[in-house]
């Protein structure tokens, strides 16, 4: 296991190093000759920045203090900026020959200045956009829904990734929004925690301030499963949240099944969990499962509505395109799979770069009709 983790770290670092090298070489080629000294001076800072995110990530699994939080947040912002600088560098090499062929007199520094400037502005917008949490409202009609649930509202919160970038202040803001909305029930769809070194109770305690009529329910995401999630289970239970560890509960006639992330990875294990839940097909059922996959199994086992997160919608370009290739139409939004409805949330937080470009942060309100 350690060998695989080490290999993964080496591969990621190699990719990041190549990305930094490409951006630097592009800038060196396109920058004005008068800035040669500045370009040369960038080599050392870029070399340090190229290892910053991997180093900060490794430290974040061992330490939780002010210095590590600042280091991690700074490195995460830089990686987001690098993403757009890399895209700008690619665009430079495409735009330059096209400009030359067209006969327009636009200098290389001007091309680079415009494209790299757009990269910086896009990153700034991404940070602002990620800090603005929207409230998304949807309505669903579920067959055999108990009459008592018609008109009631559920809130879905996923992917807050509490840790070294978003912490207690952020979750208090989410809780304040929920208190104003006053949903009848709350579902936390995984990756509440980022999986790094944190104080679980510190981030769970604000949830005591919101008390929906039918309770708050939590399932793990992949980040809680980086290590033994029992510390999160204990902290959330102390805050009054019901942890669903691949369990079914019936709440005022409505079946609610929460599937632990680890139990959804293998098709056979996932099917076994759903079969053991013994969902009554004559009653409406909601399944909270972090990743929007194994949909055929869920539908076959009688799930009426699946609630998921995980994808972040790709969070930033080009992740938005990559995620769409993996999850297809179930990357985000309310979709149908056979007779089952599926809603995948963009999530309320971010992972890695605290940016969102092409997506937005959201809390989802689900009205039952």
C-alpha cells in the first residue's frame, strides 16, 4: 500500500514539474528580451512552487496548525493558477503561428501578456465564485411517497472538504444558511471532511445549531475513508447527526438508505448492501451514496431517488470536461435512470484549488411533490 502511495506521489510530482517547465519555457520564448533578467530570476521560485502542493499535502496529513494551513492554502491557489497558466501557454503556441499567417502585427510579448493575464483573471474569478454558495431548488415526484411527505423539504449538503482551506467559519456559514431555510430533514452526502489532519469535533460542533424536524443523516465519501473514519463517526454522533453506515432507516414512512463509500466500490458488495436493506418497493425510498455510479444496481433494488456528490462537476476547466467523460449526464443535476431519479450535487466546497470555473458551489433543497 505504501509503495502504491509513493508511486502515486512521484507520478503527480512529475506531472506538476513538467507543467511548471512548460509554462516557464513558454514565457521565456514569448517574453520581451528586455525582461530576460526577470525571466531568469523566475527559475528558482518556480522550482520551489513546483513541489509546493505535494509538500503541503503531505504535511497536511501530519499537522494541523496555522503555518501548515497557510502553506497548504497558498499552494492550492498556486496549483489552480498554474492550471490556467498552462492552458494560456498552450494557447500561446496556437495563437502565435495563426497571427503570423494572418499578417497581423502583434508581438509575441503582447500575445503572452494577454493570455497569461486572462489566466490570472480567470483564477481570481474562480476564487470569488467558489466562495459564493448558491441554494439550488428542485422538486421531485416519487412513486408511493407517503402523503405526510408531500410539500416537505430536504437539504442535501456534500463535499464541504473541511480541513486546511475551508474550516470552522465556512461550516458555520453553511449551518446558518440551513437554519434560515429550515428544511425538514438534512442529508450530508460525504466528503464533509477533507481527510487530512483535523480536529473532527471542532468541525462537527456547529451542526448542533441546526435541528431539522426529522434529523440529519451522514454517509462517508472517499475522503473520510482515507483512514479509519470512526473518529468522524464519533464526532458527528456527538453533534446529533445520525451516521448511516450502509443502513436503512424509516422516517415517518419514508425509507432512507445510506451507503458507506467503501461499500460502493465493488459491485457485488454494493448489491449485497442494497439487498440486505430489503427496500420495500411499495414505499418510496431515498439512497444517499457519495458517488453517482452503480446506478443499474440501485434501480434494480428498488431505489426511488439516489442523492450523490463527489464529482464537483469537475470544479474547474478542464476538469469539467474530464468529469463529463467519466460520469456522463450524471455529472451534475437531476436525471433519470430507468424508473429511478438521480441528483448529483456540485458540492458546497472545493478540493485542491479553492476555485470554481464552469461550476458553482451549492446546497440543494429538494421539495417532495
